[in-house]
């Protein structure tokens, strides 16, 4: 029987991405996502639950996440669940699940486009795709009749 390991999450970054590099000079970024769930109990009370997920991305994906995202930004990630084990300095065994990001999608408005919540964009940076949108607007790409 075939196996399948696919994760789709939409949440907000719990901290600024932390970029580092492997000895091979491949970029690696670690960040956390908070995924909120809201529902009503049988008694009609509003209930909330938050799930905190650690994520890791590599290469160009890692560089783009580090460049454009900050604590509090919404993000959709697609990836796979990985399981890591290690031995601590005191000899104790540790383990942890993490999502290895394969694809992602920026959510919300582009940083720098209108008023954004605090912490959404670093001053002086355009968001991803901002330059392409400006070129399309100048070239009249919005005038396509279909």
C-alpha cells in the first residue's frame, strides 16, 4: 500500500523567521505558526483552541519567507510532516514533529500596499510580486476583456 504525507496549514507566524545556512550554503529558515480554531460548545459557548506548529523551509523558499514575512503575518504552507529525534547534553532522548515546507502562499495584502497592521512590513521594502503588479498596471494588463 502506498503512503501519503501531505500537510496544509493556514496560520500566523508566532515569531520572526530565523535564517541560517547549511555547510553546503543552502538556506534554512525556521518559524512557528499558530493555527486558531473557533467553535461553539453544545451549551452555546464560544470556544477557542490554538495549535502551535514548528516549520522549516530550505533554499529559495527559505530566503523568500525570511525576506518578506514577520511575526504576526498570515501564511499558507504546504509540506510534509517530519519526525526528528536527538539526545540532549544530559543524555536524555528528545523528539519532535515539524512541517517541512515545500510550497507556501502569502496571505493578506502585499506589504507596503495601503495600511497594514503593525509589524506587517519592514520599512522601505515592497512585498513579493509588487514590482510585477506595478508593471502590469502601467502596461494596461487590466484591460483584457475576458
